């Protein structure tokens, strides 16, 4: 995994005072930063040194960040700026003051209605992203954040682009896409589309509602084989509290054929609302 620029004790970045590290993943490390002039709190994502495959990739990200800055939705983390300064290539983001979905899964008691509300917010943010011509590319629990008031925010869609910014296996991208959530078509090196995200959303829902991963295998090769050829156990087997219609929705999202999945987030959200009403 690519190292970060050699700064053992980062106290300031790009004019922001940094207080602590709030997260770290395959693409970068995130600091909490405070603007000393305005007092504004932001998240500063420092990209790993091997993040960019070439200069064209770097220019492409800079161009797309200009588009991301125009996105404005309550369920998306706001992208504020991209600042390459030689030593640190950073994306400046809205700071979200709560935990991620992994914490939620590990900590919150299982409650169907509450989880359906969370999922509806995910659908709202992802649907908006798709309507604007972007593909998220890396949906997973670590990229679903919560504010302290319980509002859901999708983050790390900065890897995406119109029509899919990157091909799955180019250069260092293996470390930038999470294998458990990757769609079959990306494994086949096909173009990423909004339907790729729908598959990833199905895997995320499987984990969110069952607390288990759909494919329990011990090698990457076996995992890719499962994504391409196998269906997981029905979610109701993994958790008998899940209504069968909800389990069927998850299985449909995980169809190997993109055309068999829900085609839009609106379509999915309406179907999920019917499940919520039927349980009241």
C-alpha cells in the first residue's frame, strides 16, 4: 500500500490547523482541519503517494473535482476543493461529526424501520449522484457516514467520474476498490455504470441487514468467482428477522445480469417504502 508523504507529525496542511486523524483507507488518510481565520471545520483527505497512476489521471481527478464541487445534496459529503501542493495532494471535504456504517452495524440494536430509514437516505444520495452522471464506484460501510443527528452522508465518490473514471484493474486501483463490494462487470473489466453501484448496494444491504458478508471465502480468486457465478444464501437464512420481500430485494440487486437489478434508486426506494408500510 502506498505510503503517505513523509510528515511524521502533521499539525498544519494547506493553511488549516489539523487536530487529529479521523480515518484511513486504501486511497488516503483523513485529518480534521480547522481554518484559523474563519473557524470552519473541514476534513482533509491526503491521497496516498501511489494513488495517481500517471499525470493524466491526476488532471482527470482535478477536472472532476470541479464538477463534484457543484453537487449539493443533504445525503452527500460536500466536496469543497482539490489542492495539489507538491508534497501533499489533498481533497478538502465537508466534515461529518459522527461514525460510519461499520460502527452502526457493530453497535446499534437491530430495528427494521430504523434501518429502512437509513437505507432510504442512501438511495436519495446515490440517486442524486447517478442523476448528475456519476458512478460512486466504491459503496461500502466505511463510505457511509452519519452526523450526530443521524443524517446519512455518502463519501469517497471522488474516485468516480462520468461514465466511470477508472478501469477496475489499472495500476494501483486494486487497493482503491473494495473486493467484497465490487460488481461482476468490473471484475470482467467492463465499464462501470450506475448498475454497478446497484450491485454494490445489494452487497452493502446484505451486510447491513444480516451483519454477515454474503461470501465467506479465504482467497480473492474465490471471492471473484462468487461475484461472477454464485448467489449467496438468502438473507432470511442469515437473519430470520428480515422480511422475505426485503431479502428478495437484496437478491435481485445482486443479480449477475445488470438488467435484472433495480434500474434506479427511485425504483428501489419505492419498493422499500412498501415493505416499511407493510410492517406497521
